[in-house]
C-alpha cells in the first residue's frame, strides 16, 4: 500500500490465482480483494487456496474511481485517485474600508 500525492495504490502478489478466480469490490468503506481456486493437483497432492484482503478506503480517496489491473507477472494493482476538491482554490480579494471596524459609543 502506498499513499502518493495524487492517488492511493495497492499491489498484491496473486501468482496462485487466474484472473477468473479473483474479485475486487468496494463494500462500505473497504476495498475487498478475494481469490479462490478449487482443488488443484501439484507435486504433493491436491491444494485449495483462498484469501480475502480488506483495505479501508483512506479519507480523501474516491472509492467510485478505483481501478484494478493484473500484470503478466501476477501482480494485482489497484489505484484510487484522491477526490478533487469540490471548489477550486481561489484568491479572495481584500477590500479596504475607510471606517473603523468598531465605532465608539456616542457621548450624550
């Protein structure tokens, strides 16, 4: 996991799973990565693997824009950009007033 200037990134080694055996979803405030494959034969017999990883979506990250990709060397990468500010930064001009901020009470 890395929080970068403009995005949040998760890299996960999933070498024991094919793309069809992986799911990525947003559930509430979590990104969930699930992998499962049924019995496979290897040199020692049969093996079945399953995992579930949950990552809390950090504040300021847009969960609606999460993307995932699987590299040729079986690294699953999820990228979530930071939310853009609702309002762009702007300079607020300062006006000068000839009157004092607090007026003194009038003497009677």
